[in-house]
C-alpha cells in the first residue's frame, strides 16, 4: 500500500506526540526526526506541510512547543 503525503505527515505527528508522552528528557529533535519534515517542505512548500503538521499534532504538543519556542535573535 502506498501512503499519501498527508498520511506520512500524520504518522510523523503521531511519532512526535508519542515522544512528548515519553518520560525521557530530550532537549531537541534532530536528524532522524526532522529530516523527513525538511524533505516534505522542500517538495510541497512550508504552508502545506505546516498545515498538515499542526492539524496532526495534539494540543499538548503544540502548547509545549509554544512554551519552549525562542525566536529571539
């Protein structure tokens, strides 16, 4: 069975949500977890990927991100 891009993004969201629920402390994701997202952004554009990613993540994961995000230069 061939998965659609939306299904792949939802699976990534599920994996990210599962990581959020694990008691293991992780400073930040990288490499294995982030590269597929960058590949999808390159292929489909950031707007489409962000929409799918944000609609796939649970509210707790998004809230956690917003609390930790630091966009100051």
